[in-house]
C-alpha cells in the first residue's frame, strides 16, 4: 500500500510559513524572543529555568593524565590535564589553565585572531578552581622541597553555542575527576621522571608505589542566567546571548556555598533576580553532580569489561 504524501499545495504553504518565521526570527530577533517569553517558553522549546541536556565522557584523550568531553546542548568542550614533574617545585601556577577557541568552534572566531573571551574564561576558571578548595596542592608534592607536579589544564571549545564558562568548568572538573597520577622514580643523577606499567615497577625504585587519584574537595559548578526584563533564562544559547545584554554567572560548591557571582553587562540587577539565579544554580549543581557520578560509574564499568 502506497504511503500517503502531503499534497503539493499544502507542502508549499508549510514551507512558506517556515521561511516566514525564520525571516522574522532573523530580522527581529528581540521581538521573536519576547513573543516566546510571553508564553513562558524559549525558541528551543525549553522552559525558562531549564538547562540543556548535558553529557560527560571521561577519558576522551588517551595521551592525557586526565580528560573529559562535555556537551551542554550544542556547546562542546574537550578538557585535558597533563602532569609535569617540576624540580625544584614551581612557586606559582601562572598560565597553568588555558582556554582555547579555535576557528572551528564558531564563525565569529577568525583564523590567526584569538577570541577576546578566551583569556577572560581562562582567568575565571583558574580563579574558581583555586578559590573553591577543590584541589589540595599538597597532594601534588612528590619530594618535599625537591620535586612536585605541575598540572596543565587545556580546554578546547569544539563548538560554541552559549554558556561557555559553564561548559568549560564542567569539563575541567570532570578531567580532574578522571586524573590519575602516574608512577615516578628518581634517577642516579637525582632527576625525577615518570615510569609506566609493570616494567617501571621492576626496574626502578618508585617514589609513589601505585597510581592514584587526586582527593577532590568541594567541587564547583556554575550556572549562567540571562536576564531580560522580568524573565530569567537559565543556560542561554549563543542566539539568546546575542540578544540579551545582562548575564549573571553563579558558582556554588558541592556544599551549596557560593564561590563567586559575576554579572556582565546590562543595567542594575535586583536582589530578587540575583537570589533566583542562586537558587537555580544550586538546583543545577545537584543535577550536574549526578551526571558526573554517572560518568564515573560508566568509566569503571568499561574498565572492568
């Protein structure tokens, strides 16, 4: 039995209607958005307070000591942590966090011209990771006063579709969750070097007897909200970010303590709106923690198979 096909006239009418809506969306983006907000819905059909689907895949980079691939809607981040032995120990961690936006991530990024937002996100990430207390720097010490680990965190934005800091922070946290500190030994010349596998265990006297995970403290999670008139839009897309001027990013830790609050652009924001953003960030933190726990369980199952 032949399938029923849409009459040509009806198909043409539907296509014309879709083209008209798309033209209106491009020509009058603010009016298009406000029509949706009037119905308490967003152009992508989400509720105003609803974040996009989020996935975390650990171990995405085999050459890194810790890595993760994170998708937040259509925003995609790849984070990798690499450890290097520093002898004598480094006195600072300057430039240990780098956020990269290659041209493939957005048509707004031009080859040879770094995105203006990249160094801003790099600095914000480093500040949050250090101030949250997630990392215990004493755990990076190998030989007191002689050698320590220096962790380099690189985050690559593979696709930029809004809420870049939120996605970058999730990927950083996930990469450190996956991080495994390698075995190290000391050579005859006193140089500390990494060794691998069972061969390393038999040939060299080890400083650390087994590979181990970092003990993470209070883990930070963030939520960015776009504020437009009386509406608060959680986890804005790049389209929404291009229309709305005011943003509030709230970072809370695993104990629901506020790590930082940043407001970008726009006019003065009411305390009521800020409190609502904090409430949404705490709710989002609980969901992200569950997603991170699930990703660890999936990795452990894969390793046993």
